[in-house]
């Protein structure tokens, strides 16, 4: 970039982290260097992602906003358009049409990223580009190789493999999952529904929406999960896990399969116990259907992890904030990206024999949560050059893409989704967990579905349908 983006002063940023918070600025060489390169003092307020919803609600109920506030995609925010209109900067004059050329790294964001930043035909933020392959299906291939087996080809095959590896006395099970209402032991978060060919959250036909919960594929997935539970194939910590703790259990090989984020940390088994034998070899599961030869589905992610909104401010301040965000979005191969991803040579990373940067524990302790503001479009890069990470994930994602399904509600707003819809989903998901674990009968499913509709599901559907119809 030709100039330092900041003009001095301080910038307040409120965001989340999916890992641990960085060490404080006065002890953090990475943070200090970022301030120098950006020409401002970055004052971060960082909250673990599990608690961030409450943090956002508190800020919105207060009298002021930080300069930049991150809103995760899907974060329920009642009265969202009204909040944006009254307190957030309308970025349309700065980012609409040819104006975005002043911020070329933001202009490079894919079209899909911008869809969820537009409310009432105004641009109210900058998105965080992610690949459409966000949640993916992982397996411990070393356990599969011990069995002399191929990856599963059907739901029955999937269960057979789980049964073969499950050894409770050794703490090894078939599937590591979470029991939160938004996960549902791999049902609500679409692992088992994708095996059964379900839609991605909603399906649209003739202007009418059908929720995943209402489909035969969802009911089949619940019945299947209930059978896996009764067979003792779920790792027993599921009831208390969140995403991070379940991830740790999976990498430690407490289970054979897991539906989790697309991160190289899985592939290289970062965090696995030292000396684990055989060494962990975590790979992606190719898509497969419930019956041999049946078509599965894959829920394509909408491509935006969240949106950074800006507080209303004078024109010069908004432009400064956008220049700083533009710096954060510098693409792979640039000097700015190199520092953002790796830090300082000899402090946060060193070059390996291939000339590729390899980060160390200091970098992991000091790096700032840039992805809680924005990212450049993603790439897959293996600095070691000794694994098949890039060809493996790309080849598997091509298979995902062939069966991928879009969520037709992405880019549309439902006021009830952030109000009654959240409570409806929570009550429904909690009930589904009870059905899966045998605390309720399968016959209760119909009543749970009717309750979901009455609690707000039907109203959410109506509002999305109206928004889609209005858009033509």
C-alpha cells in the first residue's frame, strides 16, 4: 500500500475470538508493530465467541459504540435495521459503485460477501470472506487404516465403522459432537442431515420456503442419531461440549468422526497428545448418502463470517477507518498480508528450508483477531510443502461442490428471526436433543415441530418469503 492508512490517534474495536485473547499490548510486540504500521493505536476489546452475543447486546443497549464493532453472521440482533439506521455509519457513499475503488482490497471481496452487509439498500459494513466450505466432515484416517477400511459409503457403513473403532475402556468412540440446541448432536448443524440429502436450512420452491426441520430428511437424521446414541457411539462428553472443547477431544482421538471448521489445525492434528501412537492422521470424509448410491447434500456456507460496522463519524474519520480495514484485507502475497498472517521474522516466525514462513508459539500468543474485523478472500497454503493438505482439501471440496446446496434466505432479513425465531429454535433444538438421547420418544417429534411453527417459525418463514418476493 502506498501510504500509512491511519492519521494518529486511537481506534476502538470490539470483536470476538475463537481462540485465546492475545497478551496485552504493552507486552505484545506484534500488537505494537501493528500500531506502527497502521499509524494508530488499536484498542481492542476481545470477548470469547461463546460470550460475544451477550457482549453485543450490552453495547447495543448502551449509549455509545466503538469505532468498529464486529457482528457475526447469524448473530440474532432484534431491531437490526433500526439500530443500523440510528447508530451505524451508512457506508454506501464510500463503498457503493465506483467509490469502492478507493479501497481496492475491499473491492476484491466476492459479491456473496456483500449480500449480507446490505440492509434497506444501504451498505452498513464490511464482510469477512470465507470459503463456502466452512463446516466440514473430518475423520481419523489412521483409525480407518487400522481397520483396513475405506471411507464410509452409506449410513449403515458409517455406523459399522464407528462400532469397529469404539472402545470405551480406551476412551475412543465413533462421533465427537455437541449437544447445544444449535448443534443437536450433529443434526441441527447439518452433518447427519447432509448424509440424508437435506436442504441447507431452507429450500425455496414456487416462492414458498420449507425449513430443514420440516423435511423427511431431518426426521430420518433424528432417527439415525437416536440409533447412534442408543448404540453408545457418541463420545460421552457431548452434553457439555462447545465447539472448542469438542474440537480438542476430537484431535486427541476421543472419537473417529467430527463435523467442524475447515482449519489446517485439524489436518496437522495441532494439540494432539505428544507421542500418540499411531500418529494422528486427520483427513476429510468424502460426501456419501444414507443409502449406497443415494445422493447426499452439502450445506454451502454463505461466504461471510461476519460484518464490521462503523460508528457514525465525520467523513474524514470514516475514510480513515476504511483505509485501516482495507489494509487488513490485503491479499495473499502482499507485504501487509505477510505481516498480518505471520508477524516479525525471528520473533513470530522463521523461514523453513523451502523459504516459507512457519509461525511459532509467540505468534499464536500475540497475534490479533483480524478475522474478527475482515479477511482477504481465502487461500489454501501449506508452508511445509511436505503434506498433501492443499490437494487433499481442494479435491474433497470439489466433491462437496457437486452436491452443494445454497441457503435461499441469505441476504434477506427477518425481524422475527432475531426475536421469536431464536427462542423457537432453542426450544426445538433442546427437544431434539431429548429425543436423540432417549429422554423423549420419537413420537414427540411432531409436537416439537408444531411448537416451533407456533413459537415463531411460521412468522420467520412469512417474513423471508415476503422479502424474497419484494426483491423479485
